[in-house]
């Protein structure tokens, strides 16, 4: 079961045959009934009921019972705040406050107290509590704060590099350099996240090839590769779960 918002995605299901993979999205996973087994490439397995996994970390997560995974855009204000709190490590156990809220929400869904739509709304509320406080804490340059705010506010538009750089009173070249320096991510990756999110409603009703061409990817393989790099699963996997 999947749901995607503009800055995060939600998946509920078992992970019995997961393989090593990595993705651009930050990952939060929680389970109710059994411990999950998290293994980073070349490391020993760690057991737990709630994990944060950093961006671009090669890992596999195994869970015999239903678990909740949230994939978060690192360049969103929510993603940036999670990165500040948890991103110094490749992975970490969630703090009890966040873990308890997510597990409680998942439990309500599993016991049919709420439906999937309500679960997604409750998850969104929990995530909104972690909105980034970049301005008050002054840990980002003002230009990058303005860029993230502008991109969040104009998600539905196709934003060019020149337009965003101009909003920050920077040249495109300087903006790209500063953006990468301060976020450790590229503006291009932000654009790809948006294109993929916008493609999902079309993908549900059309083929992968049609979706790829419609949303500006060179071919089926390019779309599939970018999709997996971003979310850790292929479009085909998503289509079989909807």
C-alpha cells in the first residue's frame, strides 16, 4: 500500500525478500509485531522496531510482519530537519517520542480503527511537527533558506535553475555551488524528485514507457533507474502494490 505527497511517500507491507539497495530519500521505518532486521553493506545486522536510515546508504531491511516506511525528500524543510537531528549517522534508532507516535498510528490502521487515508493524514501531521527551523536557528545561509521555501511553495510549477537563483539574488553558477555546499545535495536531484512525484498519478493508469516520455525522461530505462535511485524500488514494484 503506497501514498505519495509532494515531499514524502508512505509504504505499508512486509519486507521478506528485500535486497541491498540505496536511495536518495531519507527513510523512517517502524514495526509493531516484530523486530526489523537492518543490515548495512559489510556490517552486522541490527534489530529494532524503529529506524532512521540516511540518504544514499546501502542497506537491506527485513520484516516478517507489516511495517510502515516513510521516504522523505532531504531537500524539503521536513527532510532538512530530520537530517539535522539524525543525519550524522548512517542509521539510528528513532527517539521514543517519534517512534511511539508512528507505531500508535500504524497500530490503529492494523486494527481497522482508521483507514489508509486517515493514516496518511495523521502521518503528515506528525511530520509537520518536524518542520525545519532554519531561520530561527540560523544554520543555513539566507539564500538557501529562501530557495527551499520558494521550491516548497511552488511545487506544482516547473522551476528553472535561473528562476530559483534569481530569487536568491545569486548567479546560477554561484547558486549551484552554494546549494551543494550547504545541503550536500544537488539542485538537479531536487528537480528529479518533483518530476517523479508528479508522474505517479499518470503511472498508475499508463505504462512505464508512456510515463517516461510524458515526464521528460529519455526512455523506460532512464525513468526506472531514476525512480529506483530516488525511492529504492522500481516503478513496476509500485504498480503491483497499488
